[in-house]
């Protein structure tokens, strides 16, 4: 056992803290959220930066770990870092820069379904999205966002009551699904560049387009409609930017658009940002031809009602097959709403639709309820 391991073993046994042992890869800050009331303070031992941070509902402060080894300290000795959550940072670019403005085309059916899913993901994981997070969490969040955008998820149904209580996602939860394996991944015809800052991601894309790894034969220059193809998606999760390779050593890019920062009052996701997600990944989204597409839309809607007991799965199938009207998030006269808490329901009640990534819950659960 190393000195640091021995030190933390002693701290773990002697300090009167509730240790978050199931936080395997990142820390979670519950403050800055209306649900914070049951928590008094968060102490974070950041050995990488050699600091101890103290966070509560009033703010965040830190002190060097080295100072703790020299003398007894108190909260008054700690340096204030401001509020309990970091202020959102906006990317800065040359104000005279001419941005790429692609003609983004997303059909109404896909937009109505995917935008709603993505906004509900934003709500369920807002406690993570409003804070800073490490590269593993970034990869997990990004993978979920891409899976929702490309309809790469499973909808499972619960048709009766269950014994679980509490909430689907709590303010100390971290994503449990598998993250992306790297910060640079190919999804369909687009490269997804994951980064903590948009400027950093743009530099990564510029290096890649200048390398032998980039091939315009593998990455088409135009979409099926003739619009310039997005070759790169720069995704910091808090912002998104699309890039098109104009040559072996050059890129043009869109202006950064605000995406998910966990705060509906400051820079909420723009419709254009959500369209960027869906449009740029269209080549990775399955699309199945069927002769049913030639039928009147009203007939397609009737057929989709027989696909599933739940309207969420039927709407997903409609997007994949190009069938039906845009989903209105209704089940007959009932509104299909996001459920934050487990509910015990009698058998025969409305179907509960759960979005899963493989064998892991996404935290997105829907139930049809009366207005």
C-alpha cells in the first residue's frame, strides 16, 4: 500500500463522512439544485490537482493539500471559488469569422420524436450537465446523446405495478451505461470529436483532416439532397459545432450552438443544436423502405397503433420506417409525460415506456396521464 493509499484508508475509517463508494469514475456535486436540501456539504480530495474542495449550497472553496500536512486549518483558510456550480463558459471566436451555415434538413416526424427525447435526457441528468465532469463522464453523456439522436436504444414496457420506490435519476447518480471508448469516434459518415472545450475539439478536427487518416472517399462531400456533408461533429456536450472539410488541410465550421448545460434559464439547447445532432448523424440512423410508405398518412397512423401497446415505441418504429404523422406525445386523450419517480400502478393501467441503452436504464421513463 502506497503512502497516499494508506492516508486515504485512514481518512476513510476515521472521518465522520458518508463516502460515495459507488462513484466509480467521477464525483457528483448535488448543490445548485432544488433537491439539495438533505445534503450539508461535499468534500472532494482532488489528488491530481493537490487540493481539497469544500462545496455547500452557499459556494465552493478549496485549499492545497500540502497546507494540510503543515498545520491545522479551518474553513476560513480556504480560497473561495464562487458559487456551488461553475459559471457556464461561452466559446470565443473571431467576431469577423465567416461561419458555415448548412441547410439542415430534418423531417418533422424525426424532429418531433428525437428533440423531445433529448430534452428529457437533459432534464433527467441536469445535476451532471450543469457541473464540470471528467473525460469518462463526457464519453458516457456523449454516447447517450448520439444513441438518442440515431434511435439506437430499446423501449421496454411495464404494464403493471412494481415495488420500486424513489426517483429514476437522483442528484448523486452517475450514468451506468457504457461510454464511448475514445474521444474520436466514427458514427456513420461523421467523426464525433469529444472535448471539454469547443476550441480544443476544433484543433483535434483540424489535425485529423490534415492527416492520412481522413479520406474524402470514406466521407462523402455531400448529403443525398446535395448539401455539404458534415465531416466532423465537435461535441463538448455543453456546445456543438459542425465542420466540413473543404480540402486536405482546411475546414469550415458552424458557429457553436448551446446544447446541454443543465440549466433551463441559461443558454438552453437551441433548436438548431438539436437539429445539428439529428442531421449530422442521419447516415447512422437505420431507415427501412416499405411499401406502406405509399399509403395515406391516416392509414399509416392506424397501422402504427397496432405495433405496440405503448405509443413511444410505435413512434420510434414510425421514424425508422418513415411512416405516420409526427408524434404528438399523446396516447388517445392522455398526454405522454416524463416520469421522475417510480409509480405503483394497478394492472391494466397505461403502459410505462422505459428507454434503455443495452442492459442499462437511461433514466428516461414515460407514462400516459390525464391532463
